[in-house]
C-alpha cells in the first residue's frame, strides 16, 4: 500500500505542478503586426524570459497575463563604405505586462538600443542583442509587475469568476477557462477559482472534446496512464469523440502492466478498511480535479493560439 500511495502521490504532484508552485506565470505575446522576424522575436523573447526567472516569476508558453513587446525604429542610417555598406538602427521597445483578455495593464517599460550590421535584419538583431537585461531597472520592472498582478488577483477574484461564468453562459468556454487558467494557487481565492474551472470545463466537454482527447493522448504518450485515464473518462458519452475516448481507455487497460494491476488489487484487498476506502475515494476525487484543471489549461492554450492580435511560440 505504501508503494501504491507513493505512486499516486507522484501522479498528483505532477498534475498539480503548474499551480502549486505559487508563482505568478507570464508568457511573451508578440503583436501580430510586429516588424521583427522569427529570429529577432526569439532573441527578444528569451531575453525577457531570462529576466522574469530571477524575480520568482515562471515562464509559460501561453497565459492570460503576458509581456507584450512593441518595437519601433527611432532612426536608421545607411553608410556606404569602400568595402561594404553598413546599416545602423536605433530602436525603441515598449514592453507592457497586461491581461490580454481584460486588457488590464500592470506595468510598462521603455527600452532603447542601437545596432549595426551589414543588412537591415543584422542591424536589428544587433540592437536587440545589445540590450543588457542585467540592468537593475528591468528586475525592478518585473518585481513591480508581479506585485501588481498578485494584488489584481486578490482584489478581483469575484469579478473574474463572474466574468468567466458570463462567458460560459454564452458558450465561450475557451475564453472563460483562459481567463482563470493562470490564477496562482497560492492565493486564498484559488479554491473558488478551481471549482469554477471544473464547472466550466464540464460544460465545455461536448464543444472541446478534441482538445480534451489531445490532452489525454499527451498523458498516454508519456505513459502517465492514470492521468490519461482520468481525462478520457471525463468525455461525455454523447459527445463526438466518445468512441475515441473508449478506444483510448481500452488501450490503456491493455498497456497497463498486469503485475502492477495485480499488486494494486492485492493491496486493496489486504487494506480494505473503511479508512482505506475513504482515502482511496478522496485520492480519486483529487485526481479528477487536477486532471480537469490540466485539460482546462490545454483548452485555454488552444484559445490563445487562435488569437489574431498576438503570436505565441516556444
């Protein structure tokens, strides 16, 4: 039984890792109309993410709370020499930390930098490369933004839940889940938020069963059979992917190690006391809760990636 409980504990720890850290999560959302190419965006994104890591803020691929960098050219010059032409650029980058759903702005900072190179693209990359993110003002910027985000969540828990429920009533389940998906678990209002996420997720199953099954298959691919089974079991029997869910559950049953199944059955029989049964019931309920939140975040991520104003990439 101790081994069984240890395995269950590892599963729960893995499923809850996103929220239980208590950290604020930030992503980098690039404006769709940015003049930067993919390499320049990646370079700037990595600089920003390295800065937030030093301030107890965790990076995530997609999030309702994001850093949005907007770059503009302040001046440009083309110097033709005897050997090669040199391009120089002075750029201004406004980095805004905002909730991209409610458009609430938490903090912003202006960055300027000069670059040069043998092409326009090279001069722009040079300017971004020269930004020294070890400058104390960037750390202060992130720290202040983090404080304002925590304060925002503490003050607006009820209104965020209300807005999410309104979106849910309009069958905008993905936006509702996206709105709540990055609420820090360390805050006192999280239990109510988690409850609302579960309720909205249940309503969303028929509309987003594809995303839910994608999450189940991702867990299955890593041989996390417990989480894959929990997620697939949530699919409504009347939904369009109910047959796919049944097929995955059958596959999980075949792939699950027989010796392990026999051990669980033996241990359950040996410890079939009222206390043990109650403990198993609570653990199963917790697995469903954490699996629901994980699947809800996958729906939220799909929502972010469908947006036309911003681009996320990892």
